[in-house]
C-alpha cells in the first residue's frame, strides 16, 4: 500500500486516492478536506460524484495520477479548489474563472435573491427589462439574473479586460451571449441607461484588513476586486451616485455589503436621492449582505 503522504501513482485506486488526499489536506490543517479531495479527484479523473462512487475501484492512469498530484500540491499551497479546477458553481450554473476574477461565493447569491424579489414586484411594459452589473468579474451575478429573467438584456462593466473576456466566455457557454454585453469602464461611467435593475458586488475590504485575510483570498483573489480603500467605502461612494443617475423611475440598485457596512451604505444611497424601502437581506450566516434602494418616480 502506498503511504498516505506519498505522491499519487497508478497503484492508487480512485477511492484510495480520494481518502489519501483528504488525509493529506486534513493533516495540513485545511478545512473541508473531504470535500476538497472529492472535487480535486473528480477533476483529475473527469468524474462527478456518481462516477467517483461507481468507479471507485478503478486504478488511476499515469496521467491522472500526475494531474492529481499537481492539484494536491497546489491545494497544499492554499490555492483555492475553484482556481485549481478553473470553474466554480454559482446559482446552480458553472462559471469559468481567471486570475482577474473573484471566486463567486455563496454569500453573493443573496444579492441575486434580493434583486429577483424586487424585480418581480415591478411590472415593466412595452420593452425588455434592462439590467446592469457594475464590476461584473466572471459575470456571475448578471448571468444568474439573465438566466432567471428570460426576456431581460444585461450589461456588465469592469476595469479589467481579462475579467470581461472571462465574462463573455461564460455568457457564451451558458447560451446567454445574445442577451449580454460587456463594457470596459470605471463603474457605470460608460453606461447611459435607463436600467430597471443595477447590481454590484464592489470591492469593500478596507485596505488595511487585506493582509489579515485568509491565504486563499489575499494571495489568489485580485486585489482590484477586494480593496475598498481606507474605510472600505470608496467603491460605494463612486458607484451609488452613478447608478442613481442611470436607474429608470421605479428601478432598484442592489449591492453586496461587508459585515457591519449595511447602514452606512443605506446612508450613501439616501444621499443619492434613492429610497430605502426594505431592510437588507441577510446571508445564511445572518449577516446583512444585500442592500437595496429604489429610484422613486417623479
């Protein structure tokens, strides 16, 4: 039997490799070691959970063993599983990633949930609904909304051309390229509106807090998408007034907030003449995560 700490080779079955990798990750202090091992083994051998179970006794090929050991070394260096595999599920949809994009996180699905709740309360007649996603990254929020609102058209903006290339690829892979456009600009500067819904997951980590983040975040997520300035609110101060100008009457702005930021974001929204008509929506941990406001008709 190959020792658990050794590299992988064709003497490992798929099931033994999964257990061996989980043990190595656990010994290194990595949380969710069993889940990470399953995902990495599945990625290395091209099998989903069902395949891992039904083919667990099959031995690794030499190429699979080499690939899996490479994955293991990268995870032991704290590279996130999603970056190793190059894909992350968000809202039940697969999104390709790049170095210029954040890894979409479950907390951000709260923004999609609240945006859909607000959108479905408002009837839009005579034209397709229009959505803008400011700082779109991989396109996750925008494309999730377009998936749920079949007649809508959406525009995603980003400063990073690489991120926009990734978002366009995701739109094409999801069959949404015909209803999505992507523009390089600072926040909403190149957009004209009116938009019925504007969403954003802006950078909101105070610059001084970034060195304290986990290795997986501070070393692998793009700092452009993390750094919210000295107090964490630079992006909100820029995008909220721009969004207010570009919203249609009755339209809504929904943004993601960091822990403890919701109240200050609502203050910035009110200062931009937007109306706060509901409390922030909490994520699964109970943190107010999605903050919204409407542009009231004149």
